[in-house]
C-alpha cells in the first residue's frame, strides 16, 4: 500500500508541473548480491540441464570429450583399466574448453582390488575387504590420501568410492552379489570406521569421495546391472546399513550415490534412484545431507529392462524429480553415442521443466550443488 501511495503522489506531482527528472526521495533497494544461485538463476534451461549430466568415455580417448566440455556438461566419467601417462595435460586442455569458468568434474572408480581405472598411475589398492581385514582406519585413510594425491595430480577430482554397503560375503562382485570384496566388512561398525577413513583420506587430497550405494546394497538379491533387484527389507537396512551413511554425512562427506535397487518397505517397487522417498525423504530430510546426490548408472537393466523399461532420458528426468543432482549412464559403445544420449537427456530435462514435472528452482539448486562440488565461484568480482 505504501509503494502504491508513493507512486500516486509522484504521478500527481508530475501532473502539476514537477520536472520529468524527478525521483523518489528514498533510494531504491540495492540489487541482490552476486552468488552462484543468482548467476545460475539467469542461465537458460538447456545450460542448467547440462550441468546435471555426466558423460562417459574411455580414459584413452579424452580428445573425444572436447564436445562435452564445450557443451558445458557438469562432468565426465572415465572408464578403462590403464590411463595414459599424459592424462593430466589432456584434462587441463579439456577444462580449458569449458565455457564461462564453470569447471568440470572428472570421475573414475578407484575403489581397490578389481575396481580400479588408473592403477598404473596411482598405484594398486587392495580390495576393501582386504583393507578391512588387515589395516586400521588410520592406515586406510593414509592410503586413500596417497592415492587421492596422485589422482589430483593427474587431474581427476572425483572418486566414485568408497562402498559403504555392509556385506561380509567373501566373493568377487558379480551377478549374484554386487558387493562381496568391495565391502569393507559384514560388520556395520567396521564399515563405518573404514569407509569414513577412506573418504576423509580422499578429501584431504582434494578429491571428492562419493559414498555408495545409498541406502545399502549389502545382502541384495542380485546385481542391478543385470535386472531388477531387491535390497534387504527397509526395517533391516535402517539398523544394519543406514548408520554407515549417517556417519558419513555427519563426517561432512560431500557426495552420495543412490542405488538402482528396490527397497522393500520403502520404495513401493521403484528403484531407489527414482524414488523421492530415498533421495529427498531419507537422505536430505532425515539425514540432513546437503551435498551432491548422484545416481548409479541409469543404463542398468534394473532401469532399462522389464518391468520399468525406461530410456535413460526418461529415467534421468525421474531421478532429478526424485531429488538427484546428477545422473550417470554408460559406458556407451562410443563417446559419439554418449554425447548423443547426453543431448537427449538434456532435452528431456528441459521439456520436464517446461511441462511442470520438474521445477526450475529445483534445477537451479541441482546446478548449484554441482558448482559447489567443483569448487566454482561464478561471481567474477569476488
């Protein structure tokens, strides 16, 4: 009412001869201070959508990722078993192609044992089960810091590890058990201590750890790469698996990966990665996690196979609606195909915002958490 009255008085003054250059006597409020949120709010939808997408490629074909960098995708994930010695220079050049100083998350899997992508450069790490059985948490943390320092030196800033699933089965991971040796132990307290130590070691080396597979895959009925899978019932996960993730959140872990498994008693037959009850309800609201939420690969048969039969773009939109910030897929048959699929995902996300399925403020918040994970400040004057 006060604003309307002032405007009427000003107009009235002009009507009786006040100069056209007259201004209100009180100063106008200053514009909002610059922040990542204010900058991102001005970005077009397509650019915001691209920040939520991670493009896969072979670590020996980094030049093929130049279009991904120039398109402003939020991250890339590197597959393979032997990284090129010149990877640091190649990744530096790739980051130079990213528009607007927006940075790039470069991800890989350095868990240990049979799950390493660049052991030839960073050194061999034992299986998590071996570390848990033979090393103290302090020793595990020191090893992770040493490996993380080498990863950072070569330009890789995200490790999709450690596994916080509680699984004591002494088997190699495979169709019947996605964890096995990837788990530190079948004992919850040991997984908590060792997993958090590994993650903290990476953080000390300025590499972002991604704890996985929330809310826990230990004891699952199979591997989500191969088809639909159930975890243990939610009541058992709450006491036997969730505390490890709660400990990680309390320790300030910056990123969490959500699994593609169905959680009986919680997700009503829906994979955790597509359920708001998991990412939003449990991880954000109940555990108070404020960092980056990443999906497991949405190319998995648990998503693309029957009964869901979702395409990666369809699943990506659902995952973002559910509370994820970034989506993973692949590996694709070629980087060219991966880029085409990334474009399809971006179009599905922008269409989802246009149709009202996904809110623009939510997409801005997703991109904001991606920027935080990159350590990027978009305000040039600060």
